[in-house]
């Protein structure tokens, strides 16, 4: 996922005779667990493969910076 090493699995199955598959990848990005899943009929997955690869390899997680707390002004 993104530029980090991640683990993943590919699962094949058939529903009502239609071949299908799922790709599931997970890893820690920043301080967050990220899980990416793509599933569907094999034909649709092949067509979506370029978009899936682009998402999977370019994902970025940015950390929000906490807002500064106002400090009381002396009287």
C-alpha cells in the first residue's frame, strides 16, 4: 500500500457459476490501519485493474495537526 510493505491475499470463488475473486491488502500507514478490498466477477476485476493498481500504490494518509488551544490572557 502506497510506498509501504503490506500484506495481502487473493481469493477465488464462483457464485452461480460466475467466476469471481477478491484482493485484500492491509498495512499500517502513519498511525492508521488501512485495509483495501476489491471484489467482483473476474472479468470486471481485469477491466478495473489499472485503476485498482493506481489507488493501491498512490494512497496517502495525512495526519491532521491539532488546533492550538487558546491561552488565557492575564488581566
